[in-house]
């Protein structure tokens, strides 16, 4: 977990914030938000909201003040416990926590692009465990297509629980999958009271934008909120497709969707942990393809951090996002275009921090390592600068005097091992030495690092009785699911 010491970069004036406030209020009260869950609709009806119900789904037109009353019940910050207490993270305030890529059905290694497998899932999980800069492997690090659809969530959760001792994300494909994640988490942490006292999972609840929460996501949200597990309530906005093309319209829609989803969690269990989620970018208006690392997405990200803080909520956004098909220069600068404003905005929970490629369709081994490199450098950049007598180094000037050099000065000799960040992928060799070492570009060097880290991986210790109980649960549930 990283503490961001820099001031937050805010670009919205008070007048702009007031205009956005009026906009989301009008959306939720006049247009309303659709919920595909009879239980959610009943909760809102009992709370006095206007519900137009038809066959278990319907539109809710909200009193905006009611929404704000519910949002005010959510905690400004909270902890998520890891089975290794040293890896427990704080969500909110000036803390930033980082998880790997989430959701790709394909994997790329070198020139090979193929369906993701369970072995890939385990390998990416091992890589996340091995890089201290990552706080979590995430959840669906990739979609293992070689395992049965109905039961693969059991294998993925088991891998996250046993191959890492960091926090992990819960499965949200259905309420039943969420219940399995919760049950396995109870086994790992010693029972329901332990995880209700301090959340042990974070789960991604995506809105079916525009203005619709679908049944499967809502079932998962309700299950996690009942168990006091953290949920990331996330509008999924690609401007021009799932929202209007203007940034203010997208921000207004984002507020309306996020706050109404958060209000539902607070009706289920007042005070349960939530995160104001944001996934905001745009499409290519010529092809309709999603675009990432764009100036518009960076502006939206900066605005989102400011908006979430205004509502007193932790915030999720950002990541190492790119539309590029390979781990090339485009992948690098588009990822920086997203990750730098992530730091400037003070985002608390950062998904897709390592491995995202091809607009999220691909999890890449090379990109995973290159993103970790970038993430380490940004964390180093955003640390507080210590200015004191020692760092001013007057004695070094007294020693070197005019026209000399500081290579052999006592101040340099005392600090040369730690004074500068040392990248583990970058090359600063001269040309001749670089050629002798194989003339490898950054992607090739990153691939070597990934293989070396996987060879050196050692699983974190886990009590044998807990491992056995988890294995028995997975085996029994797989049999019950017909797999």
C-alpha cells in the first residue's frame, strides 16, 4: 500500500461542481435508474422512492436528498484484511492500493496470442505475489477458458487464496458465485464474524450503462454488502457509446449511476464499505472501437477523484490502460496517460495496474512487468521529498569546491547505493554492450524478468488444515454444480 504525499490535482471549479450536482439530481429524479432485481426494487419502494415495477425489474425515480442521506452512511475509509497481516490495505484518505489486470479472455506472450488458461491465471497470480508494488492479484486476472464455466470461479478464488497472501477480489458473475467466494473467505479467515468485523474482499459491481443495474450484478452486490464486504460501484462509460460524447454529460451520468448503486448497498446494510467506481473513456468515432489512454479519459479521471472526495467516498479509477495490441511504445505512453492522472487524482483503489493490453481483451506477461516498472517509478516520484541539513549537502560542497566533481565525495559514497531509483527492466548500457547482451528491447527484457520471477516463485505459507478445508469445499461445490 502506498501513501500519496502529493496534493491532489483538482480542475473543477465550484460553479462546475454545482452544475454537475444539478445534472445528476435531474437524471435520477426525472429519467430514473433501472434495477433488474425485485429485491432491490422492494427495498427502494419501502424507503419511499417512486418505483415502476414490471416482472422483477423496473425504473426507480429518486429523491436526490434520499440518495445523499444513504451515501452519507458509507465509511470514508476502511481496511481490507489479508491473510498475511503485513499485506492488509487501507482504502481511502491518502492511501493508494494497486491490483493487476481484470477480465481478459486472451493472453499474450511474445508473438503468441491465445485463449487464457488456468495455468496463466496461476502464473499471473504468482507474479502479483512476487512484486511488492502490487497489493493484489485482483480477481479475474484472466478468464481461464480451459475450465468449466460454472465452476471456474472456485478454482480462481482458490488460487488467489493459496498462491498469494495479499487481498483478493470476489467473483461477481452471480449471487451464487458471490456466496461461494464469501464461504471460502470465511474458511480462510476463521468464520463469518471475522470477515464482517474487517472486510476481506473487494468486488467489482459494474453498471450496465446507461442507467441500468442488471440482475446478476445486483445479486452479487446484495450478497457482498450483507456480509459487509467492500464493493466497487462502477459505471462503465465509453463516451459516445454508453454515455453522451461530452465529458460533463459522462460525469453527470457517472455520479447518478454510482450514487444510486451505493444507496442500495446502504439500504442492505448501513455503513457497509463501498468505493465510488469509475471506468470512463471514449470510443473511436470512426470505428466504434474503445480507446484508452486518451486525453478525455485523463480529464475524466482527474474530475472523478475530485467528485468522489466531495461525497466523502473512497474512489476507484485509473490503471495501465492501452488500446495497443502489443507491449510497444503506444502501450507505454497510453498507460502513462492513464496512470499519471491516477496518481495526481489520488485514486484509492487502482485496478488494471499491470498486464492490460488490447483494450482489456488481453493479459500480457511482458506488459505486466513493464507496468510494474512504471508503477514503481511513479510511486518513487510521488513520495514526500525530505529536505534537511543532510540532504542539502553543504559538506559535499565544502569538500569538492569549485570546478570539481562529486563522484568520490563522502556524501556520494555514503548514499550511492540508494540515492536514485534503480529500474529493473530499463537499459542504460552503451550501444556496444547492449548489442553484446542480445540487443533486446524493453518487451524482450520484460519477458525474461517474468520467466525468472516465475522460476523463483515460492508460495506463501498456509495452514494445512485451512488448505484442506478449502480443497474440500471446492471439490464438493464442483460436484454440486455438475462439473
